């Protein structure tokens, strides 16, 4: 049911002049879904309060609640078409900016300043709508979308489960659409594998400083929910004291918050901020995390003012994130980090210094080498670094993922592809695709960690050029004989 609803919404947005890409589709769908979710949440809390003999204090003032402007109902439960805003009246109500804060977005933005703390639903409301604008130009098309979303509900676990899967599919489509969409999407089979290897526990504080669509956080939530029968205290801990993220880009922040909400986290602890703007020397023990899971953005061009926050200065974004992650990880804490494979062998001073820091302050126990095409449209080869902070590296177990097909949009990575890695990684067994390197065999000046499969069958030697020439002559002679026989028959 919900799948067709999402398709219908995309069709409507496709016809609107203000929305031209998959990024626009998910952004505009997200804010409408969020307001419907907020209404369902408030109605649920109102019912719970009534059962407890209490009165519920609504977050939103009456005129800004979903039931007032989006879907006012008659006594029979049908939408009251005389009260439901549409056309220019609808877009004016949403977009209006005046001194009295009468516009919907203008009203919602003020919650960022008035909220008690960033981990409240009030703050999320203000943060989201401070970064958004309504791009849907036609109030009539917007009314069509609102009517569809009004039929979606966030009351039961099964409803949230279905919506979360469909939302994930939209995020994936956005990544496959090209342009900058791919930065929001890490293949879910890879995320699940990383979470399984790191193996977080109830009570761990889990962090992603470049969380994008919050894929690592929602998969960790699902993993922990299945790890044991949750007590009420466990569930409260997962809701409020387990998952933490930071994201600099507005759309990614919105998608990440919405994704976590759909997976069952009521007020996600995601901050809209530049992680790299924090001086890592200011990080204290209270700021540290037990588990870090991340796919930081790749690319050079970080300015000097940001580089000043790091002892090892570099313009490469992912390297600064790795430095940040090492610093903010607790002693004994574990991490699974995606990074370009060139990090393992680059000879510039920053790369060498960062590898030295990683190897001396952490136990880099596993490196997973991924094939090209793992990240659709990214065009780079990547590796996953698995490490534990607190003791230096002694041995590194490598696994090279070799597949019998090329990865891409039509042949993406799946969980079966990674099953052998998960199986062998438990005991770090050797195989044609896996091997162990001792630190004593690593150059102590360059700290080169290049992937060099010592167990791979050697390639057959190249033939001598004269041998190839001779074979060509023989083939030419055979062809002449065949053509001669054909001419005689004709």
C-alpha cells in the first residue's frame, strides 16, 4: 500500500516545476512525512496521557497542527474540503514570512531557539525547518501529496517498519541518480557487515561524525534490537543514550533524522554541524564513544582554518575525519571506517603520519579490500579499517573481496558476497582471499599498508613477443588454407 503511495507522490513532484531531481523528491517528501509523523506522535501521547488521567501539552499551537491546515476532518472522519487549504491559500500559509510568525515554516523554525536542548523533538523541528524551503510551486499538487500522506500512519511497529524500508529505497534511488546523491548512501549489505564485525553491545555509545542518511546508526539500532530481549531500561537507553551523529549538509541532516524516526528513534541525537570545525585537542573523556561506524566524505580542498584543528594537517577530508575518530574513540572502543584504498600507500607526509598514529595508538586488526564499483558512481576503490583503540597493532588480517562479476547499478553488492569474509574474520583464517601481515614486516618509515595478497595464485608469465608473432603466422596460414578450400568448392 505505502509503496504505491510513494510512487504517486514522485509522479506528482515530477510534474511540479519546482522539483527536478531525486534529491528534490526525497527532500520535499521528507518534510511532509515529518509533519504527519509529528501529528501521529502527538495524538498517541495525548491518548496515553488521557489513559493516565493527565492532560497532554501539545508541542504545536492549534492552527499549525496537521488536523487544522492539512487534514481537517468532519464528524464522519472524511476530510473537510471547506477547511482544508489548497492552491495559493496552501502555499501562502506554508511560505509566508511576516512579523507575526504566521507562516508555517517561519513558525516551526523558532523551535530551534526555544527548545531546552538539541536532543529534544522540539529542537529537531526547528533545525529541520530552518534548513528547508517548500519547493513545491503548485498548491494544488501539494494538496494531492498531503492527501496521500494523510493516509500513511506511524502508529504501529508494522507501519513504521514498512515506511522505513520504503524510505531506504528512496535514499538508494537518490544515490543511484548520480550527481551528489551517492554521498548519502552506503550499500546496506556493507553497513550490516561492518556492524556485525564491530559487534556493538547494549550500553555502548555509538557515533558517526559524518552520518549522511544515518545508515550506520539505523542498522546498529536494528542489530541491537535483535541481540537480546530488551528490558524497558534497554529500550530507553537505545532511544536516548546510544546513537549519536553529526552532519554538515542540510539535506543529509534532514534525511538522517527522518530515517532514524522511521526506524523508531523518536528524537535522534543528530547535530547539524561541521564535525571538523572542532579542535580535537578540546575533546575530553566525557566526549568519547565506545563504537564509531562511518563512511566519511572523500575529497581534497579543506581550508587551513579547519586544518588548524588537527595535529596532522591535510586538505583530504577523509583523513581529517579519521584523525578525529581516533581521538574521540574511547580506550577499548572499536571502529569500522570506510576510506579510499590509496590511504594505505600514499607517500605524502600526512598519510604516513596518520598511518603511524593509527598503528601505534590502535590495534588495526582487519582490513577489508573492496572491489571497484562497490559505491555506485563514486569511481574509487575503498577499504574498511577495523580497529580497537588502546594498544598498538601487532598483526593485520587482510581480506580481499574478489567477485566473479563487475559491480554497478545493475549488479550491486549483496550480503552473500560478504558471507565468506564474515565467516573467516571471526578467527582471521587464511584463504586464497585472506592473509596476515606482521608489523615487523611493515616498513617502519613509510608504514605502507598496501593490499598485497600473498596467498593469491601467481599470474601466468607473459609470453615472449616472438612466440605471439609465430602463433599469428600459423593462424594466418590456417585461414589462407580454409579460404582456398572454400574458393575451390565455389
